[in-house]
C-alpha cells in the first residue's frame, strides 16, 4: 500500500473545473494518504463541469492569496476550459506555478491545466502534452508538445484529457513516493 502521509499537495481550481480532473486525482491522493489542500480565488464553493453540464461543487480550503508554496511538496492543476482561463488571469495563481517550478517541486497539469504553465512561462524546452486546443499555445511558449496519455519531464507531469486520469494519477503518486519524509 502506498503511504504518502508525509506529502502535502496543493490543488488549485475555480469555477468551471473539469469535475473528474479535480475529484478523481484528489481522491486518489487522499486514498494514498497525502494531505491535499484545495485553493481557489476565494473560499466560496466552486462548481465543476462534466460533459459540458454543471457538475459537483466543492468548498476550497484556502485562497490562492493565502498560499505559501513552502508548505507544499506538489501542485496539481485540473483542467476544464473556464477554470485555468480564470486562474491565469490571477497574478498570485500564476506566481504559485512559477514558485513550484523554481523550487523543482512536482507540478502536474491535465487537459487545459497547462494553460497556467504557459502563463507562468515555465514550459520553454520542456516536453508536455495537453488537450489539443491549447497545444499551439504550449508550442508558442517553447514547449515540445507530444500526444501521449502522460508525459513526465523531470518534475513536470502533464496529461491530455479525462480518459488519461488513471495514468495521470499513477504518475503523480509514483513521483510523490520519491518525496522524502521530513526528519
């Protein structure tokens, strides 16, 4: 059994997140013992989407403005069209992505989530994948874009779509198993 009880994961989302891309990785991480914190633009419940329809709501634990990235080992960015588009317009959300990347911490993004990687200017020279409609944005930001269910480039993990969630979860959990427990 995987024990990630020493691992602290930040998930960042807002209204319009793809329901399965937030809920399923979050639950997989919790099931593996990780401490998962959800940050949003404010602490009001946020609502996802599934198949273009309104989905489930979840109440964030904190706001992006309250996040201290030193308190976390990894960042997970779910997709959905509206979610990363809103987050990339928030300066602190973009800074958070940059801080995780600067500190060589695990950053995992799925579907449209890599839009935040583009906004944070952290994909130049990196191999990534994403939902097809944002691949040009990634290429224009200097990334080498490939079409695989999961791509791991050092600390950066990316996936294309909800169908890739099982592979995405496995890759994130495997990477987190290498995070050392604090002494």
